[in-house]
C-alpha cells in the first residue's frame, strides 16, 4: 500500500512536468532533431529491455521469495550473480550497439557509455533490491527526485545547447548517477553483495526456465500492449489517421498512468506473500481487484470524456476526430489497468509458460484484426485491433488465475463492477457532451462534475467499490497532508462493509 501510494504521487507529479518539458523540447529542437532524440533514447531502452527483461524479472521473483522467507544469504548471492551478468553480458553488448548505431560526437558517446551503460551495469542490482525488499516507497521517492532533476537539467541544456545530442547526454548523466542513490536505503548485506559481482553460474533451480520464456513474453507483450498498430497504419491507412490514433493512444495512457502505478509494488509483495502465507493470496487478489476497479471507474467517469471534449481546443481542429477514439481507447485502457495486476500474481507463481502462451495468442489476434480491419475502417480498425489484442492476453491470464485461486467469475465480476459502472457512464456522457452546446471548457467541467456525482451514486446503488477494511488500509499509509481529506474521499468510494457477499 505504501509503495503504491508513493508511486501514484510520483506519477501525478512527474507526468505533468514531463509533458511541459517535452512540449518545450519539441518547440526548441524542431521535428527533425526531436525525432533524433527519440531514436537515441529508444535505442538504449529497447536493446536494454531485450537483454534484461526475463533476467531482471527472475531476479526479483526469486529474490523476493527468498527475502520474505528470511533466506538473506540466497538473496545476497543472487544479487552478486546478477551484477556479474550485467557486467559480462549486458554492458559489452549494449556498448557495441551504441557505438555502431548512435552517430553522435565522441564526447557524447563517451558520456553514453560511462553513465548510460557502465554505471547502471555496476550498480543496477540496487534498483532490483528495492523491489526485492519491498521498499518500493523509497524507490518511488528516488524516482521522483530523479525525474525532477532530469527535467530541470534538460530544460537548461535544451535552452543553452539546443541540440538533441546534448539533451540525450544530460539525461544519461542524471539517470546514471541516480542509480547510486538506490544503494542508500537497501540493507547493508545486500549493498555489499551489489558491490561484489560474481560469475552468473549456479543460479537457483528453475531460474533460467522462468527467465527465458518470460523475456520472450515481455517482448511479445510489449508489442501487444503498445501502439504497434501504427506500423500497419503507416502501410494501410492515411497519414492523418495515424496521427489521430497516436494522439488518442497517448492521451489514454496518460489518463490511467496513476492507476497503473500501483502494479509495480505488487510484484514483490505478492511473491513474498505466496512464499510465506499462500492462504492470504486469494483475499489479496480480491482487494487489488476492488481497489483497481474503483479507481479506474472513477477515472472513466470523471476524466476520459472531458479530455476527449478538449482535444480540438488543446491540439487543433486537425485532431477533432480523435475525441471519440480517446473515449474508446480510454475505456479499453481502464479494463486493461484493472486486469494488469493479474500479471503480478501469475509471475509470483513462476508461470512463465502461461505468460508466453497468452501474449503469443494475443499478438496473433492483434495482427489479424489490424490487417483485416484497418483498410476498410481506418483508425477504428486500429482501435479494434489494439483492444482485441490487449484484452485477449489479459482475459486468458485472468481466467487461469481465477481458477488457480478458486474465485468464481461471478465473484470477480462483483469486485470489478465499478469499472463497468465507469465505462457505462463514459459512453453516456460522451453522447450527452456531443448534444449539449456551449464552450468546450464549460462542457468539460460540467461533464466531470456530473460524472463524479453519478459514479458515487452508482457505487451506492450497486453496493460496489471499496470495502471498509480496504479504505482503512489505504488511510493508514497516506502521507500526513492527505489524511485530512483521504477518509472523506475514500468514504465516497466505499460501497459495502465487508469483502464477501452475504451468505444465502
């Protein structure tokens, strides 16, 4: 809970700041240089993700289980071995890729290799250790400091140097140095292990059997959950449709970023819980489902449609067609957000095969829908393909997890009911917003207020939302300034006393 709260706080602060800074960079650098900066940034991110996705997930899963059970020696050995893997495999491969494909001046190249590759490779185990020790609140605070420092440095450099290479270099310097901050809150024994790399041999039994398929599933899942339909649209649709879809997808992701933030802290929490108290996983799953559905339903009812109404004002008449697309992708992103924690539960059971099968089937569905529907439907074909792929993956994983936990579909739907209430209100409010005349700003504010009132009334009428124990657990970990209004707000979102339905 504490990790989730601080992660949400970080998201609420960092996203608006990043939005403003990116707008400044786009105006100062221009389209060509901004595109070059995006390429340089994506180059290191994509290659690093491909090299470490499965390995990093396995380190966290096996480390969190051992830490929860008190086997600190196993955790320390695993951290040392993970550092050895990063130094012997990740660092040289990533250095070669940057040297070959990043066409930047020698000074920027040296900065990239030192701060973007060597320093993280030498200290990145500390980042994983924050998750293993369930210190995700401390990790979120460090991420917030890093984000604000990075954006401040970028503003100075972009105004002074006005080159994408300089911006890229300063980002790497700040983020590389920030990795060292993660050494401070972790346990001394684990800190020593991070600073003493060892050969990555003799890893725990089942480590690679989990890491390899999870790594493949991560790459495939990234294609399914991202806006990969743009590649098909570049081939099959008009350029204007590509821009509308890209804008709508980005806005839908920003709206639900705070709700998605609580997934990260769940990973070590559920892994440790499964190791030491398996019976508690079932009620934990239901609490996560209720909390996620309640927050997502509120966002759907209050934020999605007002944002869609304001699209022409904020981005110009060329993007007027993006409004309905924002609502469709926003509702879809809401359901994806509610189901996303399932991945944390499936990962805790080390069910790598299930992850790989679900993402593979989803990718096939996504591609087939995109190829068949984009030519006749344009942007709406891409919307259907995106929704079809993402929902296929999460529905397959959810079905498997419900069966494993002994939770009926009807009980899960009862816990997730607020999400359906919010989605229904979003559809009704979108229709009403198109009918009612007047200023877009006035309509947006009015829709948000009406949506909030109807959503609270809907929770009361359906007796859904948070339970009293859910609300109490959240209040206990709220930062002190939020404790005055927290109980009132959570009280509005609390629709029942207990989490189990009454006995017949």
